[in-house]
C-alpha cells in the first residue's frame, strides 16, 4: 500500500512539473521571470486583445508589423496549438494603460514573446486604436520531441527514486 501511495505521489509531482514547464513557469535559477500575457475582450478564452504584464501593470501590444509568426508565439505561450487569425486595429476593443510593445518581431519558433525583438518596453509609435488581437486554435499545444525526451528522463529519474524507496521499505 505504501508503494502505491508513493507511485501516486510521483505521478502527481511529474504531472505538475510538466505542466509548469509547458506553461513557461518553471525557470532556471538566475533567469528572469516569464512574461505574462493574456487575451482580453474576446467571446472565449482563446481570442482577444493581447495584453502583457510588465513593471507591475498590464498593457497592450501594437499591431505594427504583427503577423501570424507573432500570433503563433502568443497562442503557444498561452497553451494553444497556434493562431488562426490576427485582428488589428483594436478589433477586441481599445485597451488602456501603457502600450508595452511595438514592432514585435518573432521568427515563429519562440516559446515566449520575451524572446522576440521589439522597440523596447514602453517605446511605441502607435495608439490604443492599434491594439492587436489574436484568435487561437482551440487545439491544445502538441508536445514536441524535445518535451517528450525530457519527460522520459524525468520519468526515469522518478522511477529510480521510487525503486530506491521501495528497496528501503523492504529492508525495514
């Protein structure tokens, strides 16, 4: 019974670690906190105006040069499979507060918009009538080969720990 309980705990720990890693929350020591993003004003959680949390407040992203590469990065960062549409010119309503990002430029393979280039935090040549929105695919993000390999290594380590715990239980 004790071994089954340990196995259940191992599965829960692994599940939470994979979820944290996929969401971009898990960070190596010394790395900056991840950039939080959200979609606001859409008819579902998978669409809306793109907002970014920076310097203690939410702000918007300008639609200048914002295309499908950038939209795909935003949607994948939020856990969706990708984007289906970019909606410029405040299609989901004009935001308020700072315009944090302008001329965002992603290659498309980034895991977070923090890895894309831009004019600089708070540097922009636009207004809230140019806030960009996206529509994300309702399909969840697929696990990459790299994620699967990391999961296998994690499982192998956890199973080795479980075997050691079981051996220690048998010795007692």
